[in-house]
């Protein structure tokens, strides 16, 4: 609808600027410095609003009314983000009065996962093949033992055999997909680093220059270690080659052969053990993560609706439910991403799981949009919130019961088919008639949003939550009991 107007390009440019501001704040937090705004966001936002109002005065008519209402909501959300970023910059001023005024009054300890204390009972429970930690312990022990035996085989002529054990420890992870990924990164980084180091040692003969390259390689290795493992291994290989050359000059060929051979052996051992010894395939955990995500989304919606209807629920309880929903969604998504890297024969029900993950994302996102309203249900009597609450809750409950393989009453099905008695459509038709019969007023207040626009947006969000919940329930019905 707005494709040819240029407004979307302006909004896109502004969102990119917001992203730069967030990056700037993140860098300041990591470096422990005070962040300063890169530009005047309020002026930039005013330009976007001016473009919107100009377009509205030219193009608004009964046919485009709903499109402009949606665009107005989008701009409202962008204004909220801008305000939040400006608030974060104000916090960096370390004004104590401002900090106290911004305090939420929440008990932040509730939002932090407590470190589990050493418990003998927990330790005993983990000494079982049902425990992923125990299975990983068995795998890594067997892999290390295999690597050690291979390293002792004299006919292979392996030098620096401890590299095999070090590489196995570095590569192996509890999940097969993570082990496979790190295995490939380690191999690529080692081969590339060995080739470059071999070239350096054959072309550079100045010890000062070699020592400088060694120091730079060490710095870059540990800089990339967390984020870019392949690059970290690349620079690690270079500084190892240079270090051994200083200790034992002229032994380049042996180091090159040993490093490549040891890495290849360790990679092969890690891969074989991860694949054949007590593997934990991701598809076996899908159902548990789906149940948790479905249950937490249902609780999140209930908390959001109760808070919106002002039914004695505190902001902290609502935010805790939101945190749980986001964490469970992240766990479900991560498990699916890892499953993509599993062998093809272990990627069970891939399409259905993918659809479930997508619908879970959408439900969480739409509930978050619904909960953005600062007003409560009493300010919107035109929407039948009680019926919407029962309708959506019933659909979310049906999904959870299907995943749990539990039977549910016919009443739940009937509730999910309720038809809320909203009067928004009548008000919308009335507004369209007013626009066609009278001249459009040139109002340019970015902070003003009409009651009808809010009503229409609320109704659409509730419809979206229900439609996606219904789609997720249909996906759950296609899944077999054991995924």
C-alpha cells in the first residue's frame, strides 16, 4: 500500500539508525564507558512523522483508512523504542534523582537463575544413562581413551601426540550438532593456519618480525575465541607454529605434518564417538520443549490479559511469565536449529516441528504486542475481551492437552468457537462515511492516536493470536505421540 510513496524507505533508514544507537549502547556497556547519542533521534523521528502526515493529508480516503491506521500504530511503536533508547542514554549520565525515578520497583533477584548448590542427590541422579551429562561424560572419556591408544601406535609415527587429546577436549560437546560444527571449524582453521604459517616461516627470516606476528596472532586468537572459533583456531595455529620454530628452528615440516595429522585423527575420533556412542538426538527432546513452550505461552497470555483487565495481577508476576515464555521459546528454537545439523535419518517430523516453532514465535510476539497498551480493558468497552480471553485460552489449552496426549471436554472446543460481540466494525464504517462526507483535518501531533485506531489494532492482534493458536493446534494434531 505504501510501496511507491517512499515512506517505507524513510522508516527503514530510521530503524537502521536506531540499530546503530543500540550497538553504540552495547559497546559502551561492554567497555565500561558512558554512551553518548550519535545523533538527535527526536529530530530524525519528526522528519518521518512529517512525511507520514503529508502523505495522510493527500491519500486518506475510505479505502485507505485502515492502511493509515496500521501505519500509525507502527509509528507509535517506533516512537516507544526511541523513547526507551533516549532513557537509556539518560541513565548513562548517572543522575541519582533520574535513576530513582526510573526504578521499576521489581525484585530483580526473581529474574536471575539461582546457581544450583552442590547436592549429593543430584549427583547420584545424574549417574544414569537418562542424564545427558552422564552420557556426554561417557563419550568424552571413551574418545580420550581412543585418542590416547592411537597416539601410542608407533607405526603411525605421530609427533606431539598430546595435540590429539587437546583437540578432542576442545571439539566434543554434549550435542552431536555442536560437536560436528566445531569439528569442521577446527579442521578448516587448522589447515588454513598451517598453510599460512608454513608460508610465513619460509619467507620471513627476521626474528623481530616473526615475534611481532606471533604476538598479534595470540591477541587475535583470544579475541576471536568466543565469537569466531574458526578464526581463533586459524591464528592459534600460526602462533603455535611460530612458537615451536623459536624453540626448535628448522623443524617446520614435522610441525606441519603433526598438526594436520593430529587434528584429523582427533576430528575423526570425536565424530565417530559422538555418532555411535550413546548419542542424544535433538528430535527426542522436541516434544518436551514443545510442551514447555505451549504451556508458558498460555500462562503468558493469561497474565497479559489479566494485567490488561486489571484483575489484581502485579507487573512483576506478568514480567516473570513473559520471561518464562521467552526462555522456553529460545530453548525450542535452539533445539530445532541443532536438529538441522543432525544426520538426515534423525531429522524426524522436520516440517511439522518447523511449523510449530514458527507459530510459537508468532504467538509470543503477538502477545507482546497486545501487552504494550498502557490503558486497560475498561477504556475499550467496544471490544468483548471476556469472550476473546475464553476463546484464545481454550485454543492454547487444546494444544497443550494434545501434546500431553490428554483428552479434553467438548466445552473447550465450544469455547474456542465463541464469536466475540465487538462493535469495532460499525465504528469503522461510521468513520469511513465521515471521511467521505467531510474534509480531512491537518492534525500533526505525533503523540496523538485516535481511539478507533487503537480499537482496530487491538481487535486485529486478538484475531492474530487466535488464528496462530488455531494453526499451532492443527500442527500438534499432526505430530505423533513420540516425536
